[in-house]
């Protein structure tokens, strides 16, 4: 079996240089051979990262049409290059060793897997809940605006806090911080929906792939995600978040979404859970 071609893309927007360097350094020496660095910043960076023997870097400064649109530029180039797998990652993600190779090998052995993401932790080592139920409007509103004491039970269910995150979970919503796609799955189901400037594009693409393939939380390796959560710090980003979630629910359904109900029901019936009395490791959403 010939070695697969694995590409990656990072979208930046006024990204702190040290953070970007750590993300690219994580890719060097990994299974990824070509990185597409798509710059949505108002002005191009003065000294784009250079290619090395173990990682070719292609830099492009483009108009800021959003997160998904920028990654689509890279994915289309990867497809034309003959890529087999493509990694979409945030610039605030990093790891040691090769976090991608074991995921690629698993997906090669399981062709029904269309996309996957690794176990993800915060810088303090606490688990980040990156596989979730498909959200209802209530989930989005409650998580963002209501005090935790009023939403604790619902959020624990939505974030799958009681799932055993040491096991594989087939999930209809994977957080978009570090996603490995099978190119054929993208060709079958479509790339990122460019109507979404940012935020719900990961929900949308996961559930589309989930229709035909498994979309897996795959804890074979671990990455660190600094998770800026910009919409909690900026009124402008909060407005963008709200407007794009409205677009998402307009597309898929607000209160009547039979596919959402079916996907969530099936996942909740199948997810691995801790045994009664077993201590659940700490985590945050």
C-alpha cells in the first residue's frame, strides 16, 4: 500500500507570530507534507514561514470571506494536488510528536470513517469537550447567556460530559479546531458551506459527512487547543456568532429537525460511558 498524501491548512487573521510558529512546528516532522497557510488579515505578513525538507508551506493572502471559505481555497488546491487526507487546524493548536499519523492509519484501515479529530486538552491539561450533540436553539442560547446553575443538567448532556472520552465516539458534531478529513468524503458531501462566515461551519460539515460516513472523536493522540473563545470577549464577534447561528438554524431547522433528533438519539444510545461509581475525569466545554 502506497503512503497517502496528507495536506493541511491553517487560516490566520492577525495571528500572534509565536502561536503560529508553534502550530507549524507541530506539523514539521508529522505525517503532513504540505501546509496551505491562508491569511485573512488586512495586510500580508512580512515574512511568511518558509518550506523545509519535511514540510512544504504555501502562503496566500486573500480577502476575508470567512473561516470556511479560506479553508476551501486550501482544500481545492489539495484536491488538485491529489491529496488523500486533509487536516484543518486552528493556529492555536499544537502538539508534540506526530498527532496525525496514527489518525491517518486508523482511517486507512476503516474506509467508512470520513473525518476524525484527536483528543483535545486545554493548556492546563484539562479535557476539552470537542464532540457534542447537534445543538438546538436552546442549547446555543443557554450555553452562551444563562448562568451555569440554570443549565448544568442540559449542558452536561449536550457536551457529552458523561461519555468515556478515552474511547472512540461516532459523533454528528466535532469542534473545528483540529479536523482530519478524508478527501473522498469531502468530494461526496461538499466542502465548507461559505454562507457561514464562522462558528457553525464545523457543525454543518460534520453532520453532512455523518450522513454517509462515521465522524469520529478518535483519542489515539492528544493535541492542545488554547481556544480563544472570541465571541465571549468581543461584542463584534458575538454579533457574528449570533448572525451565523441564525443562518445555521434557518438552513437545518429551528425546532423541527428530524435528522438532528435521530442523530442525537442514536449517538446517545451508542456512546461509551463510565461504569457506575467510576470517577469521571474533569473537563470543560
